[in-house]
């Protein structure tokens, strides 16, 4: 069993996230330390740890990223399909959730959604659009992807992301 949690590195003045074997963690630690680690580990499972937000509108992308960061997740951002694919293929930590706008400068159909589904089979995907025709929504939902019609409330997105992670976790 691994126990994961934030560790404050005083020498470097930064907080890192680390995992240790349970036996190693419990050696020389008090019961209250172990209980704290269990709570951190349990809390970490409630929400995704790594989220990608893809939208060409800087204000929307920033708002969504900030809102999801409030959940305590690591959020990366991309402004187009090419950047999103580059980030997905070069990032060491796989994404748990991708929040994707339908219309991007270099792609405005569901092909990026399909590609991300293939590259990240375990990730939850959420499609945002102001141009959701009934056919498009049905096609996305057939791929197992919920669709948020713009404009939407950021709290609705947070609930959706938390719910998709609860189902996946």
C-alpha cells in the first residue's frame, strides 16, 4: 500500500507531493501522523489530480482552470488542438480529466475528442460548446462524454468533474 501526500521541503522552500510504502511511512511515526496521511490519501482520491483545459478563448480557459484549481488539482492549459496533443504526448503524469472546447482554431469537430479518447482511455472527458446541435451532443454522449453548453456556471463544471472522477475512481 502506498501513502501519498504533500511534504514541505524547508530547505528548498517548496511543497512536493510524494508517495511512500505504508511500512516505511509507519516506521517511527505516531498514530496521529498515520491518520493524517490516511486522510490526505483519501482526499486525494476524491478529485482528479491532473486536468487539461483546452479552449482558444484565454478568459474562458483561465476561468475554467482557476475554478478547477480550487478543487486542489493540477491544471494545465492548451489553446488549440496541436498544443493539447503535444501536452498529452509529452507530459509524464497522465491526465485524469480533459475539459475540451469543441471549436478550436485548428479543429472544430469531434476528431480531437476521439483522439484524446484513444490516447487517454482512462481519462474522463468533458466537452464545452456554444454550438451543440442535437446530433453533435448525441455523438459526444455516445462516446461517453458529457456536454456543457456555453455559457455555463463554473460550479456546474466543478460538480461534473468531481462526479466523473467519483465514477472513475
